[in-house]
């Protein structure tokens, strides 16, 4: 068993992380294929060493991979590389290291069982008789590796206070860097490689340039993904401010993260994120029922309402249109599309098969009607691929998971409640975000969603085994 005592020196993983970052920069300077492959092999070796000896960093590797690979893809002009394959390969490597360490766990936890039930149901969908392509089904199922991996890596790697602390700080630092880069794009302009990527495809540029301005995307492949990551991370930081001592290190991290991420979110032009923000506040109020929370959230809501009523910039005006309801042309199109597809879903209770819609549908079965249908929603995609039965199962699973989280909140010691509330608010926002966006196409959002489920289950396990400390952070 590998120790997770806070006093243990971490000079080796820190040195390896710094070396890997320098190698990434060097690969961008060199730019040719062979040096990049050599440098990539050295980086992989570093990841293996850290993953084996310091498993608490595993989940952060996945998070960093989701953040940095799209950025490097643009910086090196490698627009056609299969990003998904790199992420899936990393998942296999990380799972292999914790298996060799005999640390893999979480299979018997409630979230672990429900995740396996969902994967089993999707596996059965491979034999859907109306599926247009079996290959698309296998590719779609393979793409669930980060979904499965994130949960079990988090559960297997967390052994105490220090591991939770490492994850939250690493998450906040990575997303703060993404937020700062988004602000750099807004105020200093897009670097040449970002502009080259944004303009290399006419359809892509059309999606980025709306309302007379270019939406900012930071390290990500879309402004919507960037916005959702920012609002979830920003509100997570804000939640911890209510529970941490003002002089604590985490209080400082949380405050800076909340400020950077919520500020950067404004320039994404994503109205989904704007709707998620009040939804997160509502969840925070209902879960905590604290007077201090009501006062602070009330002040923030009033200030936000005034900004939405009288926006002082074009970026704020775009975000204010999130609350225009039926006057929103984009939402009207989505509602019309959902009305069209509803009859098809009702007539196919087990759906059209995995990978039948979206990118995989257009690639493997372009002649199918649903292949060319834009789901624009995680729930709609699930309904098309697995039918109304699959959608019902997925909604029930999420309801059970959220209820499980609430039960953990009420039984853990008070010093742990801040982290549990942070997890619950984040999960609630991601459940809401699945209606207007396909969030699990994003590795970062997948890692956050399943990783927080893993943390929730492990905290519950530690409490049940009476090894949970009354003090969360020093």
C-alpha cells in the first residue's frame, strides 16, 4: 500500500511534471514528427512512473490530458489527429498501473454498481436489431473508457485528507490556467495558431463568430465546453468559500479560482453556462439552508440581475439573451428538432443503437435519418441511441446518485460537508447541462462528473469504516 501521509516528500513527481511540461514546450518548438514521438515516449514514461508510485495524481493526469491535448493539437497544427484514442490509451495505462498496485476498488459501491449497470445496458445495445452499424456501436462503447476510468481511478486513489486536497487544488489550478488563457484571448487577441485553427473551416468559424464577436474557447475545442467547465469550477470554488477558514490555503485557492473562472465564462458566449449558474445557486441554497449563504447568494443574484437588465458590454448582452425564453432562435430550433424526433423515439423503445446519431452516425451510417439529426443534448442523444427505455434508466440512475450524495451529506462530520456540497452542486449543474449540451463528448466534463462520484463514494466508504477524520483540511 502506498502511503498518502501529507509529510511525504513529493519532489520526484514534481520534478517529472516539470520535465514533462518542458518537453511539451520543446515539442512545440521542434515541430517535426520524429522528435515529437520521442518526446511523447519520454512523457509517457514519466506518467507511468508517477502513476505507479503516486496514484493520487492519476485523476489529474486525465484532467490535464483533456485540457492540454486540444491546445497542443492547435499549436502543432495537427487538426486531424484522433484525440479520443490518446485519451483512451491513457485510461488503459492508468487502470493498468492501479491494477498492478492492487489498489483498484469501488466495484461494490453504489455509484460503482450503477455505472456498471449502465455500461452493461449499453453493451446489450450492441445487439440492437435496428442498429445501422455495429462498428459505430463498438467505437461508441470504447469511447466510454474515460467515463469508467475516472470513477475507479478517483475511488482507488483517494485514501484520506491529503488526496482530496491534492485533487481539488490540482483541478482549481488547471481550470484557472484555462480561464486565464481565455481572458488572454479576449483582451490580447487570439495567438496566430488559434486563429489559424478557428478559420481553417468555414462552419467552425461560423459557430465561433456570433453576435458580432468571436467566442473564446481557451484550451478547449468549443466555447460551450469551456463555458461549462468554467461555471462548474467557478461555483465549486465559491461553495468552498462558505465552508473554509479565511486563513486556510484552500480558501485562497477557491476565491481566486471562482473569480477567474466566472469572469472568463462571460466571454464564451455560452447561454447554457449562464442558465447553469442560477441553477447551481438554487441547489446550494436548498442543500445548505444557511443564513449566510442566503444573504451572499441573494446579493449576487441582485447584482447579476441588474447586469442582465442593463448589460454594459456586448459580451454581457449575449449572455443576457439566455433568459429570453421562446424569443431565443437557437432554442426554438432545438425545440422544433426535439418535436420532430419524439415520434421516432416513441416508436423505438430501445432506440437506434449506439453511435447511430451525431459524428459516428454520419461517419458509419450516413444514409440513416437519425445519423444526420443534430441531437444537441445528452438526453436526446441517449433517447435516440437507447430509446425511451434507455433514457428512463439513465434518468433514474442520476436521480439515485444525487439522492445518495444527499444522504452522504447528512451523515458525514461537519468539517467534510463543504466538499460534499461542492460535489452535489457540481453534479446538479452537470445534470442540468445535459439537456442543452452533449457534455460527455468532453473529457474534462466526463472526468469531473465521474471523478466527483468516485470521491463521494470513497468519502462515504471511509466514514463507514470509521477512518474519516473530523478535520477536512489543516
